[in-house]
C-alpha cells in the first residue's frame, strides 16, 4: 500500500466532521477470531458452513447444535483480546462531533476496547434472549451451565444474534442508514461486503457523497466503489489513519 494512498485517506479522516465506521469479521482477525470467508476458506464446523450453522432454519430444527456452535466460538473468544484497530476506533469516537461505529460482528471486542457509540447490526454472542422476545439476558460466562441456557424465570434462551434468514434488530439498520446518509467519511474495515442488508450501509454513505475508505488485505467487490482502498491489515492501518 503506497504512502500517498494512506496520506489521501488520512486527510479525509482528519478533515471529516461526521464519521461512520463499518466493520466486519476482518477487524477482529488479528485478535485471533476466525473470519467467515477471508483467505478463501469458509468457517466450517461439524461439516457445516457458518451460513448453515448460523441460520434461522437450523435454530428451528436443532437449537442445541446452534448453541454448541456458538459455545465453541465463545470458548475461542474468551481467550482473545481487542487489537490495535479496535482500540484506535474506540479512541477515534472521542475526536468527532458525530461518530458512529456500525458493526456486523457479534464478538463484543469493540465494546471491550472502549467503543460506546456503536450499533450491532447482527447482535452479540455474549447475550441471549427468550424465543420471540427482544428482552436480552447477559451470558458473559462460558462454558454455559446448561444448553440451551435458561433466563432468570427459567425460559429457554436463544442466542441474541441475527441468524441468516432473520430480520435485523428493529430500528438498528434504519438508524445506521440515516447516519450513513449524512456522514463525510465512511471507513469500511475488514468486510467482504457480501451480507445484506448490512452491506447497504457503506453503499448508502457513498451514494450520499461520503468519501468511502476501505481497509482490507484482499480486494473485495467494494474496492472499486471506494474512493481509497488500502490493501493491508486493520491492526496496522487503522491506527495510522487516525494518526497513531
Ligand atoms: C435478511 C451473526 C431478510 C451470526 C451474521 C442472496 C443474495 C443476497 C442476499 C441473500 C441471498 N440469500 C440470502 C440472503 C440474505 C442473507 C445474506 O446476505 N446472505 C449472504 C451470505 C449472501 N442475509 C440475511 O439473511 C440477513 N437477513 O436478509 O433478512 C428477511 C426478510 C424477511 C423476513 C425474514 C428475513 C441476516 C444476515 C445476518 C447473518 N448473521 N452474523 C454469526 O455471527 O454467526 S452475518 C456474518 O457475516 C457475520 O456477522 C459477519 O460479520 C458477516 C459478514 O461477513 P464479514 O464480516 O464481511 O466477514 P467475512 O469473513 O465475509 O469477510 C472478512 C473480510 O475481512 C474479508 O474480506 C477478509 O479479506 C478481511 N480480512 C481478513 N483479515 C483482515 C481483514 N481485514 C482487515 N484486517 C485483517 N487483518
């Protein structure tokens, strides 16, 4: 990645008043969190791809297997920490009048790094909720005492995560889209931009005139749409973008 490109992106970031950051699994890769599709492979567990394991259909048919898949990931996550990209984004939110972090990730690493102005489009792996309810229950400890876990009144819980084939949390997409439509700069960090409707967020920002800056070691379907596409790892580039 050339210094000129980095400087061009850093100037957009320096001069911005309203910043939206859109993150995917790649921002957590350097923390050791496996991505869904990066590096050409897809996350497969017990012979099933993530799109099947994290699906409304499987939850309906076999909630125990879905919970075992989430517990497997929670077990990996429990030993991991935020990386410099998470920390730089948490720091950055204090510098702008308007700053919003929109994440597709469910790992909670942005919050652990200190981010507070955040919308989790796909929920959070450290929470559960009763089926058909939006009343969430924290599930901070892994392994869970029982699978499926129960809420305080004994109700069976499902992961508080948006599965494939499910609607996003009420209002989450709309709020993110509204902010994206009026930002100056939209950073797109570590996403293959394949999952909808989430992938609409940076599209909305770009179509509304924001400068779109992509950070990804690989080219994505987004790279040509971006004003600047920085080829490299988030943990290295994001801190530089914010002048660390
Ligand atoms: C819905 C929670 C409607 C679960 C997730 C055909 C075409 C278009 C759409 C569809 C279609 N068929 C079905 C759909 C809809 C579907 C969808 O988009 N499918 C995709 C796969 C085609 N979407 C849905 O089902 C959504 N709901 O549409 O509802 C509806 C209408 C009416 C009634 C009911 C429903 C819900 C989608 C939400 C799914 N849940 N997560 C879980 O975590 O288990 S999505 C899941 O994928 C994760 O959240 C993940 O973040 C997300 C997107 O992936 P990425 O984050 O981009 O990760 P990925 O691995 O793909 O890429 C990583 C990138 O990082 C790579 O580019 C790599 O190069 C880069 N990278 C690697 N290392 C680094 C790095 N970058 C920077 N630094 C590094 N070091």
